[in-house]
C-alpha cells in the first residue's frame, strides 16, 4: 500500500510554535507534547509559529511513527507528536468488582475520553521510530 492522504476534512489553524510535518497537532495549534493527549489531527506540512497550518482531521493521513507499529494497531500520540501503539486496552481494573446490576442503567461511567486518546489505526506496519505510514483517523 502506498502512503496516501485521503482527507475528508482538513482544517487550517495558526501554528503555535514549531510543528513538524506528519505529527499530531492539538486544538491550540501546537505540536502535541504529552503522550496520550487528544489531538485535533495530523499536520500536512511543517510550520513555524504564527503561520498557517493545514491539519487533517478526518480520513486517512501520513504520520510519523515513534516506535514499531503493527498493521491495524490502535495508535496514540507520544510526547513528540509521533504515533505509537496504544499502551493498554480498556478493561476492568485488577481487583475491581465488575458491575452486573441492571439497576446501574449505565450510570456508573463518567467523562467522555479515555486516559489515552486513540487517534487512529495503522494501515501500514512500521519497524521502528521515524518511519512514515498511512493511518485511518478515528472520530
């Protein structure tokens, strides 16, 4: 599979600081600097502070990896805005009691985002950091 970018929605933001191409960008226009953060999307090109930056938010995009990635792996952002495999799956915490009561009616959960925001899934594998792969963005 070739590295494509089939953008369904690309938004233009003002870059806040230096942003490298193919890295995750936050809603503030800055390159993501905290692992697991919720990004707006992926930068289509590099940008300097104050310049216009196109960010792919829906569709497929080319992303830089921060580690080895398996085909189909769910991806999160590392502390440099690169994509890495999600570090954990959602499950009941060890030692916790699973809730089986129908009386709870789903009212036992709070919030909307998980501790690690999954930005997308790998459409290509990568053998390590610094590779560029196509991903399918989730929303």
